[in-house]
């Protein structure tokens, strides 16, 4: 899911504005139903990767799918893949 250009953003109600093709990919991924899959969200700085990730997590939890998340702490920010 890589797209140059305008960043995604949340509306006041928590819905993503724009990025319909990427949101369709999220839905397709979540509908697949296999627990052994992963989805990579890639792109340059500021293109909306975090918004798409948060939306995917929200949609998965709405379906009662177990979601594990990890983020680097300040001390780990310089270490690639520290959350893995």
C-alpha cells in the first residue's frame, strides 16, 4: 500500500477521509480470514501510513479479531524493527 501524494486524515467522527483504494485493500485483507497473514503498509514520510494502520486496527477489533500492536519507545527509536 504505497501512494505518493496527499496524506490520509481522520474526520471528527474517526473515519478516514480519502484513500478509498487503500481502505479497500484493508477490507480485502480483513475479509480473508487467515490468522497467518500480514499486511505491509509502506510509503514515504507523511503519506498517511499511521492513519491507515490505525484504521485497520480499528476495523479488525470491530470484527473481534485479536490485534497485537507494538511501537518503539524513545530509547528504541534508532533501532530498526525494535518492535518485532
